[in-house]
C-alpha cells in the first residue's frame, strides 16, 4: 500500500472538511494535502510558488479534483497536468457537485481517470470517498514513477 | 369631301386616339408610381421586421445563454451549501447521538431531511431545464420497446406488486428516442406510483387512430385526480396529492409536457378521483404503419 499523500483540490472549506473527515473514517492513513484552488494545486505538483523547492517527482498517490474553482478551474488543472511529463499519468479523480453532461465530457476529454459526483447525503458521501480511497490507494496498481 | 378634309378628319381621330392613349399611359404610370411606392413601403416594412427579428433572435440567444449559465450555477453553487447543511448535521448526529435528547435528534434529522429534499428539487429543476436546452433529434422510433424497458425497470423496484401492463405492439412515431424515454418513464412511473394502493394495477399504453390525428394514451386504474385541478397538472412544482400520500416534487409531468411540446404535440389528461387517470398525447408527423 502506498503511503504517498493524497492531494485534495477543493475551494469550499466545508467540502474539504467533509472529504478529509470521510477519508480519515475510511481508515486510510495517507496524509491529505489540501490545495484551495487550481493554481495552488499546480504549485504543489510542480514544486513552485508556495511549494518552491518541493521535489515534483514525489507525486501524490491520488489527486481528488474539484471542477469549479476560482482562478484556475479543475479542467484547466487537468489539462496542464496531462501536458507535463511528470504528472501525465498521475491518477486523477474528479470529485464534483456538478451533474452536468458538459462537465463530465470535458473531464474525460481532459484525461480524468474517474468522475464522481459528490452526494448531498453524508452517509453516501462517506461511502463514495471510502470506495474511492480503497480502490485508488489499495486496489489499483499505480503507474511507475517517471524517470 | 375633299381629300384634305378627309385627311384632317383622320388626323383628328388619330389625335384623339393618341390623347386617349396618353391619358391611359399617364394613368398607368401613376398607378405604377403608386405601386412602386407601395412596394418601397412594403420593403421598408420588411426591413424593419427583419431588424426586429434579428434583435429578437439575439435576445433569445442571450436568454438561452443566460439560462444555461443559470442552470450551471444552480448545479454547482446551490448544492454546495446543501451538502454542508446535510453533512454537518449528520456528522453531529453520528458523534453526539448519546448526548442528544429524542427531540434534539429529531430536529437534526429534520435539518438533514430538508437539505436532502432541496437537493432533489434542484436536481428536478435541472432535469427540466436540460430538456428545454436539449436539441430535438427526430427519427422513426417504436415507443413500445422503450415503454417495455421502462416497465421492466419499474417492476424491479417492487417485484411483489400485482400489476398488469398492456403495451400495444407497434407504437411508431417520428420522435426523439432519448426525450421520449424521459416522457414515458415519467408517465408510466406515475401510473405505477398512483396504482400503488390497488390490489391489482392495470396500466396500458396504446395508440388510437382518430380522423385527424393519432393519439397515444397511457392509462391506469390508480388514485386519479379531480379534473377541477387539471389545469395545474403540467406546471412545474404543482402537485395534486400530498407528499405524504404519494411522494414527488411535481416536476415529472412538466418534463413530459416539455418533451411533447418540443415535438410540436399536445398533451392532456382525463381522470376521476379514485378511478384512475389517462394521459393523451400527440406527436405530429408520425409515420403510419399498416
């Protein structure tokens, strides 16, 4: 099992708290790094800005990515991730409120590995996050680290 | 008579004819001028109408764009606080259950139930706007297999129920299969729901050929309704039954009506309280199959 952190990209503090709470409850011990918008997420992944000096080769185990965010939205983040060799195969799950077909299509077209709509019910949300965590951290065989 | 007076007389006649011809020509020219003025006037009028139409088109486009971004905002922004309300009240229920009185636990439950209800309402509202925004793609389609598929799904929700479905063999129409599935899922879903208290539910989907048109009909022997309120049937968020008796948000029939209206068809109902309901609709341009 990977002990690499999970990068949560979420601009709504309440949603971030509920997601972190649900991840903890699912028994995963991976550190959760919170980026509050797309720019911060890219800064973390590429070791710049606030994360200047962080080694970009230390990719997180999984990125949980919201779509609608200020500054840089999730789709743009995804496109920039896929365009960069260091993060081109990083597992990214879009975790969003939107059930709009256009978001679904754009997410997959931009290289998302999965798309999960956040349920309003906490119990359902916890179950969704638990399954996500278990699958992507325990079950799934991640891509080999880029050289 | 001398030849010169004959000549004069002939000239006079010719002159008179020329004058008459001239007068006719002048009259014709005047009529032409009037006609040309009329045409110019008409042309100006058409130009004004065209400008008006262009303006309206632009306004409609702007309105459509606004509707789209409105729906998008509803989908994203209205839901987020709902998840906070629901999520944290449930979190509180989970962590403080032993410390809460029965009343307090019930209040928390009411908060999260209300948030869940509002989430369903926003989802329904979005469904309705998705139908409005979607493009109509007509093709020859048999509604019977679509209906049977919907029925199969309904039966799975409650396999024990005693329900008889009668779906005609060939229910062809020139329609959008995706949108018609939405309409039939709602109509048959309603029939299924409102026959829930019958010992034997009878639900049919048929087609009648009337002199001027073909009419499709979904009929049930369920709870029915009072025709006095029939005008409210197809308006969104209008309900004729209490949520306690028959749950729902009142968007289903509004969705059906939008689908039928998008096809240029009509929809209407006939019912009696306690004796079932029948919903009729037409789809203009349907294909006749012998």
